[in-house]
């Protein structure tokens, strides 16, 4: 054996010995960390203890304390649900009106309390301090992968070969889409239209951000039979619709007609999923998926690269993308949603809303004064059954001739809904939210039952 071979052999044996030594040391340390002494937390201990302490504050089941809430005597205090007050929210406020105006999806709060450990998140002080991720983008690739997987499980949208843009809630993306679809430097602005009843933000936001490139023109039906192919029209298509929960398709056709499909509620908890949506531009939001409206995270699924790039430029120039902290928390929440077979959240949410709708429907069925929208059972590919409705809202109509101002009728009866006029509809309609907390839903039923009972007494002549 030559000198070089001898030296090489010695070096090889030395390297193996060093590697073996390293493995033994790591094994020894691992044993003491994970077996001998368990895992010992260091910098995260204080943060975890602080979060646990606030979460454990008793608010009698009618409120919550938060880390960023009001602090009294160095301690966060309870923030009470509607119609409750007191230090621990145990005091029920008599004659308190039922506030079912907003679309706050608090009905999912119990689900996240059941999944407290897996959904909790501790963020280090130096987390994502840069403007961009390490790949020089403003988009978390892991979050995008989770979103694509989620749509595959829910069966509500085709994402294969599509581009995805993140937004600060779906709200930012609605106008980003209008901007991307409008004609640049056109002699006439693009006409933004929507079918009645419609989500008020379409009109309010389009008018607020209106430029020479686009303008809100109102009801889609006014343009249904127009034959001018040079007239560029952008149609908002909300499916399921807000406020009535009905599945919709685009009304306008032709080369000049473009559509923005708002699928905020196109999830198995709100509607049957007949098939994956395969539209050119689809918008979704975490608010209605997981209930985290305050997180402000939404995304658009886009087929055309040019439209994708214009929307990406819009969100980049507008806010430099979505907060990196928001993306991290959205990723954490979606990981919980995707655990197991990915059905747990949808099952819980659907059962809750289905039950609420059935209870509400039974109450309204005893009245001739009020009606709610009819939603037929449909086959759902997610549940693989014909399933009943479970909408986010009741679209209530006052039927009596003298009850033309339905919002005022409801308000006098202790119920604060949202006036149908705000949706471009008749004043005979009021939207009632079914996705708020259980306290809010119980309060709504309390006053509806009183109205129906009063109607029954009037018919019998008792009053």
C-alpha cells in the first residue's frame, strides 16, 4: 500500500470516528431534551403563558378576553357579546335588540376553541422583517400550495394551470379585478354591472375608486340585450349570492362581456357544491371559510396571465401585498382545516348552519306576515348526497301592504337587520345574518317568535 493510500485510509477512519462521535453526542443530547428532561422551552415560554392566561379568563361563555384588548389593572378585560355586560359578561341586558346586521362569521368560534392547540401560533420578534420572501416574491409558496389542496378537497374550484393572487381580504381583490379587466385609455369607461339584489360593496367600492377606465352602471338586466360588441362590460357574479344564497351564473355573453365570480360563500357549509367552478376569474376569502374576518386575507384564482399580472401589480402598488404575518397565520389555520381528510371544519360549519336554517324556517312558516327565500335541496359533490340549504343569511320579506318599510318593521320588533334598499332591492326586504354568535342567533329567534306569536294573537282577535 502506498503512502497516499495509507494517509487516505487514516483520514477515512478519522472522519468516520468523528461522525460516529457526533451522532452519539446528538443522541445523548436528544435523550436528555426529549426523554430525560422533556422538551424545555426558552424564549417562547413567556408568550405562550401570556396567551394561555388571557384565554383562560372567564367571560361566562358570552364574551372573550384578548391579548390586544382593553387592559384594566394590568389585566385584559372581557369583551362581551351583544346583549351582555358586566366584568365577566354574565349580565343579560333586558330588551336588548337583536343585532343581525353584519356578516361577522362568529359561529365558527367554538370550532377553533376545540382546536386551540393545533391552531395556536407563536411568532418570533424577527419573523419576516423583510418586505419580501427569500424567493423575492410577496407570496408564501407554502400557503399557495395549501390553498390549491383545499380547493381540491372541497371540490369548489379548478386551480390547475391557474394563477393565484393574494389580497387584503377579498375586498381589495374586487377592485383589483375591475382594474385588471377594464380597458386602458378607452374613449368610454368600462361599465361595471351586477344583478339585483347585490352585495353593496360592489357599487360603493367601484364608485369610490372610479377612474376614466371604469364606472358603476347598476343592474345587469339593462345590458342583457345590447348588441354593441365594442361596449366593454364587467359583470359581478356572486355565487352563492349575498344576500339570498342562490347560485348564480353570468347573465351577459359575448366578446365584450367579462365576469368577476365572487365565490366568498362557495364552500360546502353554505351551499351544495354541484361541480368545481371553472371560471376565468374567481375570488375567495378566508373570512367566510374559517371565520377569521379580522385576519383580512383573500385570494383570486385567475386563468389569463395578463389579468393575473395586472392584479398582482395592483396589490403590489397598493399595499405591497398581504402582511407576511397574515400569510403565516392563514397558513397555520389552513393546516388545521387540511388535517385528516380535510372535512372536519366543513362538517361542523354545515351542521351548525343547517340547524339554524331549519329552526328559523319553522318559525317563519307559522307566519303569513313574513317569508324568507326558497332554497331547494341539491346534490352536493362534497357530501355526496342531496342536501338541504344552509345559507349565511335569511332574505326576509314583509308581505303585508302596510309593511312596505320592512327594516322599520323589524326594528320595531327588536331586530336590527340590513335594509333591502342597500342591495338595490325593494324596501320590503331585510337581510338577517345567520353566521354571528350563538347568542346573536338566540336573540334573533327570541324576537321572531314574539312577532309571530303577536301575529297569531291578532288573527284570533286576542289583541
